C-alpha cells in the first residue's frame, strides 16, 4: 500500500488530458492500456471493489498489485438504502473527488476522500460522469471522527468501527438458511473478533460457535481448518475458562502436534504417520506458523503435554531460521527478498512474542511494519497478509502501529462497507490470482481495531516481550518500506546516492540491504575496498550487506575472493551462505580457486545451522542453481577434472543426507560427470538416497532419487531393478510413473524377475491412475518378456570391486 503522490490543481475540463497522460505512461511502462469509460472503454474480468461506506462498488484499473495509472472508477453496483443510493447507479463513472479530477491513483484518492468525509461533516463530493455528462454530486456518510496519531490505539473512530463491525457479525451469525452452524475460517475470525471486543452481549453467540468447533473435525485442506479453528477455540478457552470445550481443544491441539512433519512443518494436509513426511508438494509456512501459534495458545489455556511442547519447539525452530536473513518464504525455501508475504512475518511476530523470543519478535514485527507497501500481494491473494498485518505490527508498540496505520488507513476505510462488514478486496488487477473472492473479512479486519482492548493473545493479552520502538526506530522502520513498487523492485533504489546505498547495506532490514546492494552494482568506481572494511565491522547486518554487495558486483569484486573463502567456515552460518553466493559470481580464476573451500564448507558443522541450510547455497555454487533459477553457472557444472576426490566424495555424501529434497537434488548434475571410480566409491550413498527420500522439500525430493535410478540403469546394476518397481509403486506427489518405468525398461529381458511384482503390485496402482498408465505398464511387461538379448547385469558389489569405463553413463 502506498500513500498518494503530489496534489495538482486540475479541473474537470482538463480531465481528458489527465486520462490521456495516464494511458501514455502505462503504455510506455509496458503495461496494458487504461480503459476510458467515458469513451466506451470496458473493464477486464478482474474483481470490483467495495468503495468504503458509500454502499457502492466499482471497478478500478490495476495490474501487478497496483492501481497507480487508474484515473476513473466504474460503478458496478449500488446497495439499496445506502448513502450512494439515488446518487450513483451502475454504469456511472467517478472522475474525481472534491471538484478535482483524479490526477493520481483513483483508488487511493477516493479512499482518502472517504476518510476525510468521515472526520467531521460526512459530506463526500464526487465528479460523476453519466451518459456523456459530468457533474458534481455529493452524498452523506456517517461521521466517525478522525484517526488518532496512534490509531487504532487511543482512537474513538477505531472503537466505533469495531462496535459497528461486531454488530454486523452478530446480525449475520454462523448459521446457513437451514439453521446449521457452519464452521469456516471466516467464521473462526469473526468469532475471534467478537471475543476480542470483550462485549458481553456477544458472549452467547461466541459460546455457541465455540461449542460447535469443539466437536468439529476439519477436512479438505486440513491444515488451514485446524489452524484457525484451533486458534479461535484456544483463545476462547483462555478468555472464558469454559470447561466444556477443553476436550475438543485437547483433541485438536494434539492432532496438530501428531500431524507435524519430522522437520516441524505442515502442508495442505498433515504428515503421514508412517514416516512423518508431508503429502503433496511440501510445507506451507502460512498455516504452519498459525498451527504452531494455535498449539502455543492451547498450552496457555491449559493443554499440557510433552508431545505438544516438542511440536511447538520444532515449529518455531523451523521459521526462526529466517531471522535477520529475510522474509519467511512459502515453504522450505530460501528467505524471501521482501518484508512480508501472506502475513508470515507478522504472524511469526505474534508467535515468538508469546514464546518470549525477543530477537525473533523484534525482527518479525519490524519486518511487518516496513511491509505497508507490500500488503496487497500474497500467494492466491492478500487475505492472510491483511489479517496478520496489524497484530504483528502492534508488537513494536503504539507509535509504530500508528505510523504503519497512517500508511494504510485508506485501505481499511475503502474496504469497510456501509453496513459495517468488510468483504475481500483482492489484489489489483488480479495479480497473482486470488482464492478468496466474496469472503467475509469483517473479523479479519476488526482484530486490528480490537488491539487496544488486549482481550486475546492475538490482540495483545500478554505484555509484549520486546520494548516499544522509539520514535527514531519507528522512523527507520517506516523508511525501510519507502520507494518499493512491484514492477520496479529490481530498480527501485536506482535514484538513491551511492552514500545512501552504502548506508543501506547496514540496515536492519534484509530487503533494504539486498536492494541497496543491487543498486550499488550499477555504480561506477571501485567499491571493493570500502566493502572489505565493512566486512570487518562489528555489526552483523553491515557484514551481511557488504557480502551481498560483493556478490552483486560479480567479477568486479575478485579482490575480495580471499575474504569470501575465509567466511565459508566462520561461525556465522548466514555469512557462509552469502560468501558462497559471492564466490560463484566472481571471475573464472577466483571461482576455480574456491572449489576446495566450497567443498569443505559442505561438511563443516555449525551449531547455528542445525538443518544444514547453508549446504544449499554451497551446492548451488558448485553443481547447479536451484529449480527456477538459471544463473549463475555453477563452478563444477561442466567438469570435475582436477577436483580433490576426498573433498568431493565427502561433500556429495553429506549433501545426499540433507533433510531437504531440494538441496539433495542440487547434486544431480554431478552424476553425469562422475568417473567409474567415482561412481564405485559413491554408489552406496547414491542408492541410499534412492531408498530413503528426504524428510522435507517434497516438491523436489523425487529428482535426486530418479537421477540415481537412471545411473543404476545405465550401469546395469541389478539392485536398480527392484528400486524401479518401488518408485513405480509409490503414491507420492511429484512421482512420475513413466520415469522409473523407462529406467526398468532399459534392463530389457534382465528384468524378467520383476514381472510378478509388476503384475501383482503395480497393475492395481496403474489401473487406478488411468488408462495411459495401465497401457504403459502393459507395454513395459510385454517389452521385457519379448527381449531375448539378456544383456548382462552386475551387482553393486561386483561393480564397486571392478569399475570400468564401459559402464560410464553417456
């Protein structure tokens, strides 16, 4: 979210010039042309918006998360009895406010006008276009007063909005038209908002819903349901001491603990109880953080269990890795380059505040506070990003909360309908897609307005574990969010001075450090001596920023190679990772000289990196970029010639044991470069990596296993044949039936002994998966039976004892 830019003194007669200028700007930026509704323009298929307390809805041109080029609002609906009724109607076009045409983002300017009208007079003045004619009209909104400087704290308007919203929730209730109580995330949050309001008149309605949740079994995408239902029920139990819900809370909390993966995560659904590996494509941190928080609140409410304690500890450990490194990503991935996404940093601030982890709370709360310009993004929509924003920000104190809210209050006032309800607003231009169209977001928004009451854990029931930010730190935190836009995120700092960028390398914010480093790489002059001095600074953030800047400089920073190599075995795991990123981007001589140090870094233990995350950065530098990346070219991507074999073997063995399937998969390209002797040495480790999948990183865990199968098939190792059938028979996300089938087919007639298994075990699986799979299996069996050549196979033991060049894969 962004505040509007400069104000200009345009009049209605100049509107066409403004609209034309906006369209030209959009075209020059490579974005779609802005439709002019006064000239027959049409909206696209994206959603419309609630237009504040007017009772009207409108379509506003947007893309890539912004409406910066919009200068018109097309009215799509007007509610009967609302302030807009009789003044606006479907098909009208709003051209401006307060007798001035929009000369900036129409959405933000309209929202600011609503906020201004609600302060004192309630009068909202608009320029309305209808059937070829523009005229000034006005409507009367309810007067709510002005937001205080620390809103929602010490703010009468915020209090009034909370009251009106809770009344709207109470009117709607939880029941469908048949009188059945419907349990959903929307109702979980609406009930939580009523609880957070502390109003006694809502207590029976909240209790009714709590009793329903206590006996409910979530299904479908089970992690989402469990997260928000358990969080509400735990908050309710803690606030009311209602013993009737405790058995249900106990069941839900323990289900979460037992559904956690072996590394502390959850996916769309819980982990398999047999091996604690997630189904589907792996972990998702948004529900995972809330699941951990729900267990922690349940513990506060009285659920006691060592199993619950361990699950809370593991869940917190998993997301704590990202402290001071970046925003929490989607799943088991590298840190995100922005300040927040899907509310993960903000919800983590609430979690770690409850757990008493001051460092993590302070970091994640500041990240959320600096994310005001990024709130409208989010995977499949921004519902969770907006939900968790202010609860997370509030941990920084009232001054920080007020400063953040000043940047975003327009968004809240635009989303609040005339009846007190708030519907999902979505991402401008449908950027990134959304899954929450039509969702009732009233409770999700009202939690922000309930913060001053401190009735629930989410809204600050317990004293914050960190001191409130000082005015100076508030200013620094808000400044960290400046200048960012989604379409200029790689160039957003290009207008800053070199000295400003160098100062940015020392920022508390990983996003500011990275953006500053990226912009510095485009500057003239030798920055390496200055960066090397920064590497010796006592401040960790300064060292991180300097290291990132060296990486962006690439070969221009070759003089820093020796210092980068020395960091690979240092105490700070994040410096190790950043050093690996820097070395692979240097000139060829420096890259080659760093191979032994990089290989050694894969086996160098570090207490600060219990999950071996640094191995991923080192493996990217040595063997291949991670999936989705195309550069830089890995140092050993073309040849292993001259590489110290003892170091190479130790590195590959260590990487093949990493608990993240993505990190294991980075070794895959090295398989085709191994000599027969290399293969003989590493074959037991390669086979073990096929047999035992990684416990995390499910999205990529299959690749390294299939690479091992292909290698065994090329070498005609007999142990590869039953492994091929094993992988064909697996029912895991990402598994491709045809790939192990092709590997088995290459054995020809030597695989005859596998036919009984294929017929008895694999055929029922193939039949369930469809005609194509069954036909593939039938052809595989027929080809094996028809092959009479019977090319020899050999055991692993035989190959290891006598590897030959003829067995090397082509």
